[in-house]
């Protein structure tokens, strides 16, 4: 069994990895803001490179494990804190802590829901669905992104 400090360290390390991944993911997606024809070519070349790269495949498994470990560890820490909550009920932490630090469970759940939607829209469709194909018969992730974001509710969710 891991100690509380070990659980928090695991939470920290998986969180840092997820934040680093998010930054890299964001930088890759910036190609979508290039002029349309250039964005189409570059984004598809980028996505095909990622899909066929063994190092990226390994990192993706680390990503999936990090998401699961981070979520489970957060749940365990939250439940443990709630079970020992009687000690903290009268300390008025609300005045000294930020709203988001007191509500990490709710915010984490919202992020998890967003991730499920995001994975379903892109990862699942790209891997197992029938995404649009380009002129060479390759999966056209750029057109998939365009199709998803033509629906106002997805724009609202992502914003």
C-alpha cells in the first residue's frame, strides 16, 4: 500500500506528464490555424507521422496509464480526505483556499467527461470509425476536425 505522500507524488508526476502532453498536443494543433490548404496538408502529415511512429505509440500507452492512474489516485486521495473530514470541518479552510483547490473532484470529473468526448470525437473515430479519406485514400484527420467543429455544441464544449 502506498503512503499518502507516495500517492500525492504519483498524482504530481502523472499530472506533470499530462500537462506536458497537453502542451505538446496544443502546439501540434496550432497547425490548424495556418491558411486552409497549408493546414490541411501539414496537419494530415503530422497526424500520419504520429499514427505510424513507434515512440509515439509507447508514449500514448504512458498517456493512457497516466490518465487512469491520475484519476484513480485523485479519487482515492479525495475519499480518504472525506473519510477523515471530521477533523477539518471546523477549520474554515474556505477562507484560506481557492475554490478550485477545494473542488478538484468536481473539476477532475468535468475534465474526465471532456476527455471521453474528445477521445470519442477524434481518437476513436480515427482508430475504429470511418473518418473522411484524402485523395490518396489516407485518413483525413483535418476534415474530421472541420466536421466536428461545424457542430455548435462541440464548439461550446471545447471552448
